[in-house]
C-alpha cells in the first residue's frame, strides 16, 4: 500500500546522485515508477532474449543463439511442421498484456502465426497477502504451457499455477521470469518445474545454493540488450 512512497524516495536518491536518464528492465509497476521520477525512464522488456533462450537455433538476424535451454523449441517436431501445442499462461489477469507481447515475439521467432494461445490464472490475495486460486481462464488441456511473469519471489503463485495446469490436463513446459528473487521457500515450491528460465538482472544465488538445479535452471544474459540501449541513447 505504500509502494508509491518508497518509489518516490528511491527516485529522489537516483536524481540526487546526478543521473538524468534511467534504463530499466520490466519494472514491476512501471506507471508508478515513471510518475515518481523526474528524469527520463526507458523500460526494456526481457521478452526477446527469453524467447531466443527458449528457441535456440539461429535468430532472425542469422546469428547462432549461443545460450539456450536443452532441447530448444526450434528443434521441436511440432514447431518444424508449422503446428504448435504451446500456450502462454499469465499468473494473473493483470499480466495478460505482457504475456501477449511475449506470445507475439514467440510466434514471430518460430513463424507460427496465430498458433499460440494466451490464458491466465484466476488469482486472488487475502488481506494477509496469501495467494489463492485454482482456476485457469482458457484451455490448456493436452497442451504444453509456458508460464511467463516479470518476477518470482516466494514462488507461491507459480506453484498454484502448476497445480492448476495439471488439474486442467496440461503440462508445464517451462517457467520464465525476468527477475528471480526466490525468497522464503521458493526452492521447494519450484521443485517440480522441469525448466526454469530467468535473466541475470538478479543472480539466482538462493537457488544455486540448493542441489538438484543442474539441467533445470537456465540464466539468460541481458547485458547486450542494455548495452544496445545505452548505445542508442547516446548516438
């Protein structure tokens, strides 16, 4: 409830340090952050590097994708045949637009026009902040689901999403998020996720301290994206 207060305070600290422009990535509440800052804010989205990380192969510029998951989507038999059973799931209705932009990027990359659906998890929070819900708005039966969010903290929502997907007859192909905080007992709640892809905006040190993540945790570098943004800003 006091997000606006500490956002404004942080903005004042940044401005007093002499910064006259900010480049951020997937700010959780972008409108509040931009309103709090008197300097220019350019917000990048991690959808493209995350999509490239899932797809592998050769990108649209003809360059080989060096960092990718095991068994990337470009090698998938369904995708090669121009078909797809993939669905993008947003963990709440508020993230649907973000999920659609991710879906659009994925369809462009895999040349699957109008073949990937977007659904969302019907989530609610109690007064104490506890996440509740067990329904998915949309069809996931018999389909592979990519859960896409901007932030994973305690992983309570991701855990509920996975349970709901399985209850509705689908399977979670991967969980993707820009920022991986992994606080509290997130390690336990993510124990059954086969592929977890996050960017290196925050090193996932809390997970890497735990065994069992080799071959399941993938970290997508975004330094090049920031470097390009800085170059474009200056020139």
